[in-house]
C-alpha cells in the first residue's frame, strides 16, 4: 500500500512547538510579482509544493530565468514588459486555481495564443468567472464548454480599463483583474467582496499605483497602469492554512498544548481562529510583528475541557474558506448542534468539499443535515471511533487527505486514506511533521 496512509490508533496528549511550510498564497504571488520586477528577486522559505513549482515553470515559459538553491529561490525579472510571448506556449497550472486564474491577468497583452491546462480536478473548476471580466479588457478567451479548462487566451495591445464587481469572495478573480489593470491605460475599478488581500498588500509594499478603500462588506480598489518596479526580497512566513491542521489536532486532543512559530495571521485568513475561539479553544498570538505589510505571529493553542457548538455567521466564511473541513471536525466533538451556511464556494475548490465534509462526518458516525450550501452538525463530545474507514476517490484534494489524517489521529478507528501523495500540492512535509505527534 505505497500510496495509502494507514492510521490504527489515535494520538495521546502532547506539548509541542513546531514550524510549518511557507505560505502558499504568498509564495505564488511572490513568483508572479518577481517575474514582473526589474532585477533579481530572492525568497527564502518559499513553499516548494507542486502549486508553487508550477508557477515557477509558468514564468520560465514566458522567458524569465529562475534558480532554486537549497533554501533560496532567485527570479531574474525583466520588467513589466519583459515576458517573451512565443507562439504555441502551453502553461500547465496542474492543481493550482491560484496560478491558473492569476496568470491570466498577466497574459492579457500576449500577441500570440497561449493555452492553459490543468489536472483533472482543476479542469472541473469554473474559469468563466475570470474569463468574463478579462474579455472586457480586450483579451480573447476560449473555454471548454464556455466554462472550464483547457482554455486559450490571446491578448490585446489596446487594453481598456474596466469596472468590475466581484461578489463571490474570490481573491483569485480579484487578483487576476488587478494584474490585468496593471497593464491597462487608465484606472480599473473593482468592487470586491471581502476575501484574502495578499495581492493588494504586495502592491502597496511595492508602492504600485493601487488605492484600497475598505468598507463593511466590500473593498473598493483602484489600480492604474504600472511602470517598472524594484525586485522584492522576501522571507516567506509560515502558512496559516497549513498550521490549521495542527491547530485542529490540538483542539481535539485533551490536555494538549501547541506552539506554531512565525505564522502569517493576515486578517483575511484567520477565520478558523475566530471560529475555534468561539467554540472554546484557547488560542493566543505571541510576538506579533508586521513584515512587508503582513502580520506575523507565533500561535499558541490549548485544548479546552469541552468544545461548544457554534452557529457560524456568513461574514466569517471567506476568511476560513480553506479550513471548513477542519472546523467541521471540531463541530463533530462539540456539545450541541453547529450550523454553517452560505458555503456554495466550498464546492468550487479542488473537490466538492462541502459534500466531502458531510461524507467524512457520516463515515465517522456523526449525524448531519446538508443542503447544497449549508451543513448542520450534531456534535458528540464522547465520539470515539473503533471501525474501519476508507477515504478514496476524492479527486486527490490535498485538504481532504490531510483532514482525514487529523480525524483518524483525533478520534481513533482504522483509517485507510488513499492518494497520500496529494499533499505535494500544498504541504509536502505534512506527514513528516504529523509523524512527530504519533506515540
């Protein structure tokens, strides 16, 4: 069983301090920004996952030289107009929606057709949501069945700025439009539902012509055409989404304490922290500091004596969108009934994650009531599993795999989780770190 991860017993209480891999969202964005800068950009602690490596391969196809050493990546940017748009380029985004969508915003002025492809999972995801606004700039985009990959894009020399309303809370679509706006004369205006804002922060740090006005439910963003900017050297902070698996493990393991060092706690990413604290988990930020506009801290977690159920307000969804499978596990052990709504965006991820959240809980013996965008979870504080559970055929969604590992180690049972290589997408050393917790 070379590609199956087997769990035969749950872990015991622990008191540990760990570090996790570099932030995936920032790593991909750094690669793309560095490819536009004029000069050599350096990054340390860059996440060396399949998604980030695919981003590096993408800019290499556009004529950008890169070097990867032991713990450092160099990108030799040629400036905002430095890409070489050769004929018949195909860019493979693999499993990365972030790369697949964001890079389209950088290709809107390509004089030649460029093809974007992805793996089986990415090829099921909606790309019409980003093709539509990019067409308004002047790009020509052809999609499979007018919605999915593979797609073909041909840019325009005369890009027109646009007004765009992003109402799904998709940072990927918002960021792609920001990138396209950088190449267009005049001002592109975006009214964007709250979502992660790493692109805007990097723009501000680089002193690019971007203006962000924050409102209660939306941000109003103005971006103008940019000129060349200096290289960006970056020590990538640890990923809050990767940290979340170990935070959840600590929350579900009685009498446990965990510290995770140097984690990015960007306000648009810490929904899971807000939700778990409401459910009784003791979480504190230590050594808070600002680095290149991003908030960094050590996270300390103490497991509670009893977890409380939670009726989650929709306003927390976008800042916890990648962590809901884990939040569902915590709700499974909480006292009472938890309710999560307006989660249709979960099914726009690598797999239909809302359905997989329900499936995992049901296999564990947890009662749920679901609709196409909500789930009600009937918690059981005494839940203890002693049966065989098999997880497979989940489109190799890395978060389904890692969530299943946390479930098995927290609740017990005999777990056979297929496609363990899926972790290479976002967190290659996940199992290496997790094995430190096994007794």
